[in-house]
C-alpha cells in the first residue's frame, strides 16, 4: 500500500508539471475516452449498489419497529427475534465448523503450493464455489434431515452453510498468506524454526488481519444465504430451544423469501424489515472487515 | 515453501503473535458463549410442537390462524412453513412435518407408497384469470377454457383473435400480441389452472395435461413468474399479458388496476369468482365426494358454478408418534373447519376462501377422528 | 514432515466435502442416469409426465407416464447467461478497477471500493427483488426496445424485445453479483504493482492511461483469469436471483438476447417441489442428475481456465518479458 501510494503520488503529480499538453491528439483522445469509460463503469456499479440500498432501506426503515427486535414471528405479524437469533446461531455455527477446515486448506495450498494435493484442493475449492446452494441444501436434506433423522435442525443448517463458506475461507486465507513476504519465512527457517512454527508463529500472525477479513466476508455470505437453509434448517416461529437436532430454527432470509409472497401488507412489512436487517448486518460485517483490514494496511 | 512475492509490509511479528492468540481465543469464546447461552436459556418445558409445511396458498391462512389459535391453546407450539405442496406431501409422509398443506389431493400411486395418509379438506380456494389490457382492465373480459388453452399453446396469438372477439362483441380489442404468464415454480395454482384447461379442452388434456409443473408449450414472449407476486409484477410490468392468480391476491390485483376475466363454466355461462359462484360449484360436486375426499372441483356443472376452485388439503398421517400429538392435531384441525373457529368469516375473507359446506365438513370431521 | 501430513489431512475436509456431494449425487441419480442415457444432454424436452396417473414401466424402470427428461435448453441457458454476465462484468469490472486504482484519491477510493464490494454480499433474494421491482420495468420498456432498434442489424440483438424477463436481464443481474470479485482482485493487484514500471514507462513518454492500459493491465492477465474463474463459478451456481428475473423458458432455446431463459441451478429450485410428487422418484433423481452435470460443467470450466493459464505461462516464458 505504501509503495502504491508513492507511485500514485508520483504519477499523479510528476515534479515538473508541463502545462502545455505534449501528446498528439489521437493519444489524447484515447486517454480521455479511456478515463471516461472507466469512470462510467464505476458509476454504473456505484449506482446499482446505491439503488439496491435505497430500495431496501427506504422500504425497510418504515417497517422496523421496536417489536421487531423483541417479539417472535406470529403468523403474518409480530417481530423477527426468532429469525435474528437463528441467523446468528446458524452463521456462527457454520463459522465454527468452516474456519478450522477452511483455514487449514488455505494454509496448506499457500505454503505447499506446488504439490499435487495443493493443486487438487485449489481446483476443488473453485469447483465447490460453483455448486449451487440449493444442491448443497438438498443433499443436506436427503442425508441429514431424512436419512440420519435429524429433522430440520441447527446442525443440518450450520453444516450446509459451512460447506458453502469453506472455499471462500480457504481462498482468502491462501491470498492473505501469499501477501506475507518470503523473506520472513526464509529468515525464520534460517533461525532453525520448524514448518509448524513458521506457519503458526510467523505467517499466520502476519496475515491474520487479512484472514480475519476473509472470514468476516464469509460470515456476510452465510448471513445472506437462503437456498441451503430452506431444506435443512427449515423455519420456526419460535426461539431456538438449544437442541442441535430435531428442532427447526428461523433465519432472516426465509422471512424475505416467504413473506414477500404473501397477500398481507403486514407480511410484506416483515419481509422488508428482514431485508433491511440482513443488509444492515452484512453492511456492518463489511465495515468491520474494512476497519480490520485498514488497520492491517497501516 | 518457496516464496516469490516480496512486496508487503513487514509485520511486527512478536506483538502480532500475541494478538493472534488473543483474537482466536476471543472469537471462539464469543461464538461458544452465544450458542450455549442462547440454548441453555430455554430448555425448560416441552409443549407439543406441530410443524405445518407445504402449499403457499394455504400458508397465509395458517399464518393468521395460528396466533389466534394459540391464545386459547397454550399447550401447543405451531410452526408454519410455506414450501410448496409437493414438499408438504413428502414431509408429512416421511414424518418430518405433522401437517402437510397441499392444494391438490394425493394421487393413488402416491397413496400406495404411503398408506395411512389422510387428505383432509380445510377450506375452498379459487383462482382468477387476470390480464393487463390497457383500456379494458376495468371491464370484465369474457374468456373460456378452450380460448385460454389456445392462448397458452400459442394457437391464439393476438387479442383481436376471432375467438376472443366473438366472445366479447361489445369490446374493440386491439391487435396486440398476447403475453401468456405462467408459474415457473411448482405450484397448486398451476395444478388447478391446467386442470381447468384439461377438463374444458380435450386437445390440452391430450397434450400438455395437468400438474403442479407442466411442460408449457413454447409461446413467443411468454413469461415464467415465481410465486403469485411474481405473476402480478409480470402482469403489471407487461401490457397485453394474461395470467392466473390465486384469489387471495384479489386486493393486490385491484390495487394494481389489473383486469379480472369472467370465465365460461361447464353450462356455458360467464361467471366471476365470489362466494356465491364458488359455493354453487362446491354443492354441485358435494354429493359425489368420496369418503377420502380426494376429488377435483374443477369445471363443475351448474349454471352459477365458478370453474376454477379447489379444496385446500391438510395431509396428515393417521398414525402419530404420540397420543399427545394426535390429540393436538385433532383439536387444531377440528378448530380449523369449525364455523366459529378457523372457518369464521373474518379468516376466510382475509384470504378470499370459502368455508366447507356442512356435508363436506362432516366428511372432514370423520377423517380427523381417524388420527390416532 | 508429520506436521505437513496432519495439515494435509485437515485440509482434506474441503475436497472431501465436494467429493461427498458429487458421490452422493452420482449414487442418488444413478437410476436416472441409466434411464435417461445420453439423451439427457442433447434433448430439448423436459416433462415430468402425468404424476396423477399410475406409473408405467419403461425399459424396466417405473416412471410417470409421459415422463421425459432432456436438459439441452438448460445447459445452453446456463452457459449463455454466464457468458453474457462475463461479457458485461469483465469490461465494467476492469474499467471500475482501473478508475478506482488510478484516478480516485485515497479516502474516496476506500469508500467507493467498499460500495462496489458490497455488491457481492447482497443476498440473492434481495437482488431478485430489486431485479423485478426496478430493473425489469426499466430494461423491458425502455432499454430493450431501444437496443433492438439501434442494434437490430446484429443477429442476436434483433427481433422482439420481450418483456424484460430474459437472458440479457439475468446476465446483467448476474454480472453485478460477480463484478465485485473482479474489481476487488484487480484493484488490489494494480495498487501493489511495483512503482518502478510505472515510472519507467512514464519516462518513456506514455500518458497515464497508456501506462495502465498498455503496460499494467497486460501484466495482470493471470490475476484477471484467476478472478474470472471464481466469478464463473459463482455465476454458474447462482439460483434465486436468476429464477426471479430469467423468465424461465421451458424446452426451447432463446432466439435472441432478450428472450426468456432457464439455468440449471434455477431450474432445480423451481422443479423440486413438483418432482417430489412423483411417486416413482425418477423426477427428483433426474434433478439430482442436473446438479451432477452442473458440478461436472464447473469442473470442466475450471480445467479449461487452468489450461489457458498454463499455455499463457509457457508463451510468457518464451517472450522474455520481465
């Protein structure tokens, strides 16, 4: 970052600024056209995001009342306490499962990056990203909910979510470790450190913030998932009873997906309140990630 | 361990090392604490817990029933899920859910696979055929099964087709292509709509047939919408479109200024869906209803009968795991069909349903008594 | 060495979960694979059959009468939406990344990047909702008729512009979902380019844009391909949003870029409920076969992308550039 900033300053204001344009017209046009199109691209994306935020927040803010946070869903009305709790339980449950395995995979493919096993893991991680969430959900339904007889449950939901977030955690861990300068590793080895020491004492601490960013982003992804949960976590109007299996649990995205389809205005309010909460949560998580990463860069 | 990249900032190794562990510990501790504490807080009493899942048409009704029912029955916890009729049947059969909601009765082949499953009608729903035909939305266009079948199979392409004009001689229909809209998710709405087309139009019966998802013939410009709201927004967003929408969405249709067609019934009369025409159709088929109540009400005879109506079923296993569960289910279902309980006018009006007539109600009550 | 083995084993959970899913799908859909044969991939006819009649026996297997499972239109639809999404996301993503990295000053850059990356975290359902509340009315009634008039001479752009539900809309919504991956990766890589190159090329008399377009961007080819692979993966598997805006064509191929379309992932969701009503179970198993094919497709695309990288690597080594 610091290098880049220097570079930026250098190119932005080269010391002796010539006031007369010295480039031929054709190249100037190419330049101007280039900057214009790239600016337009950025404007398009920003506008789309602002449009989505506007839709969700304008409709959602009116739907939010204190009861949303204090009461459970009652039919087409009530609050979303059950869904808020469920979203937290499922997402953190998924993280607890996915972080150790995802990070292990990420560490492995970063530190032993040229072996066949590392290449295989990297390839399969990229393929796993492409497995549609509904498929993960349905496989979870047939295996865990039906065959194992767990019924709709936190366990089935969290495991399905964990499988979805594994590749993201793995790949961000890998990228974070790749940013750690090789000199560090070489120095540590030269001092007689073993592989595990180098990884756990040197590389991971150095890459920690970037990894944490990745984990937070994976958290944001699982907060926003619907399809893998419909058939595994089910949905419940009640607060979670603490059982891992045999009791369904609510979550916010279900409220969006289902209540928006109901014929009642009160249900739509719940749906938009849920959309607002999901977006707000995702935004907060992203902000947190950004802050973590920022401090890392300084 | 070969490393090639060398850019980046030199971290302060030792201090970060401490932070690592502190961070790790903190995250793990917070997660564990959240989960354990949230769980432990309420592992106290266990009421009877009923899971209802299935039809998204019946789901709104269950959603307004449940809060009121629980006020007088504190011993049960009822969770409702809107997933789809097929899911409702499958999960009630496998025991994952106690009540499967379905817009269609189970087929004989399905019953053979899961004997002991009851199909209990709880209420009667109907379906509108709606359109967005600028200038004509406040009038009620007249349509018949064969004409709609012609539109959905691509044989009738324009609003000023001769078949449509002869049915609506007083309207100057525009020469615009018709955009047929259908549900792309599996749906009871599709089931009753295609059944209407199949029962009224032999060529549709032999071709596309009926089901919760059918192989729609490809038609230029057609749209597949998701859920009733998807259908309504497709209608609203596309002038000259035609769609079928559950009666529960009548208010939304009116609010959006969309048209509702009069449909030709078996006796040749054009009727709109209301309590009278729907009631007439139920009574016309009531005498023929078998003890297991698996019967289609589509395209019923009678001068006043509305042609697209159906029973909304609760799919329930006769044999429940515990007597408490069986009792809870019997009470809930009995309440739901009772005129002073779930079938009271205020509930029915909210979703546009019609309560079961007395003879059918007693058939349902007999089936409910079988739950043990 | 023991540490490495242990780590390798724990790391194995990730590939194991994919293998488990694929294995499960294979076993589960095996009766369907045998029943459908090769026809599955090349036939354009999907029909669950009459689920209310008694099952019939076809080739020794019980199925619903009239049942036929062919998914060519889904394969084409999936590939086309992904392609359209990429064709939009790549230039837009590269453009936005360039502008972010080169022209936006520090603080603002942070916030704009944040906004763009937030696109990746918008729940699919919210995207779908936004798609049909905001995007479709605009595209269907204003942009598409305009495009069809102006670009009517381009084969795929001609013809009726439809209602807004369709290939181009799905591609557009999908592109927004995958573009943050491209922007974030590329921007980070551009920012961390060694300044020496920049200085050298500037000294040789290049404009700032020329530095970016002709020197920096080409050197990031590998990074771009890497980000694109992940983006393609996400696009292939995206479900809810596509389901809500694609128009869900059944059994036919799109004749132009505005026409309705279906993708494999969205189709599985939309058919699952009805398939569960099939007493023979063949419908659900055929859906599992679609999921299996989708996983294989994803694998194939990943292989191809890696092949591209390998070839590029070799030619790069020949052309002795830095």
